[in-house]
């Protein structure tokens, strides 16, 4: 059974909505939740997620809100915190580690922390029973793929293309997936540009997909109610989970 990872922006439009949506996504077949930490300069994300980040910050999001909602969510569904390194550095990695353990969050995704720099922090994260997700991109050399994949945990985040999230770009990933599988038994999940239309194709040869912009786009739709947003996002998740396992 191929897995679905769902990204949502924490605290947008509010904390209770985030909790309700997360639990609904679990019921819809989501295997892992990426709780996005709102940040003013999300360099790897496209305009959809960037907009949700800024709106959450304008609504007064605080890191303490992340910890609060996680305590209600993570005991019910496998949860990762996805955020840029600045908040981790500013608040202190030890604080994030301690709070993650308290709330049963399983690890971190930090897209602007290169593999080499990540090694400075990875041992502390792993020794506390948490995971730091590694990224591999189509532009990586075979040697770099082997270096990153050899000690990857939980799953490898395969970036579907060189660019930002939410784009419709498509690349043939079969060769890079083969290279990863040759040197690692860790699951490979593909992210960037995965939606209802592309999920089945992008899931070929990998163990799961990561979906973000397709969900957050619904959260930004002010023409529907909060309950309708939850219903619509959950239906999309259910459709994607079915599509990747056909």
C-alpha cells in the first residue's frame, strides 16, 4: 500500500481548524501529516503555500501554537513538523526536540538545511528518537545520491523537479528512483506538483506521494465555509490515496 503524506499550514485559518482538518485527513486515508510552520520567506514553496504562510502570520501565529495543536494531533496520526531552519535556530533546536517528544511528533522536515549542514544536528535529533527527513533532487549526482540515501530514515523526500512546490512541471524520475533503490531500502516518496491529476503517474516506482499545494489551495478559498474546506480537502486526499494504489 503506497502512502500519502499531506501538508497543511499550521494555524490557518485558525488552530481549531488545523486540528479538525488533521483528524479528518487521517480518516480520509492520510498516513503522515506535515504540519507546516508559517514563515515569512518560504523559499522552496510556491505562491499558494507562501500565501497561507503569510496569512497565518498575519493572524498572529506563534510557535507555541504549533506545540499546542501538535499535542492534539500527533497522538492520532504520524506527524512531522515542516519548517525552514530560521525558527528552529531562533527558538533553539533543543526546544523543538523536547516539544516534539512531548506531543509525539515523529520528526522534522527542514527544506533549506543542506545535507552537509544537517549532519551538525542530525545526531541530536536521532538520539532523541526523532527523524530528520533527507531530500534528493533530480540534479543530484550518483555519488551524492548514495551519500544521502545510505543513512536516510523513515522516507526519502524525492523532489519531483528543480523548482518550487505547486508547479505543474513534470520530469521522468524513473532513473533517479532506480539509483536510490540500488543503494537504500528506505522508502522513497515523491513531492512537488502532486495533485489529483498527477498523483497516479508520479507514484509509479515510488512508495508514496507528498501533497501540499493541492490542499492549501482549498484552504485559501474564501467562497466556501470552514466545514466545506475540511470536507473538500479530505475528499481530495481520499481520491489521491485511491489513485496511487490502483
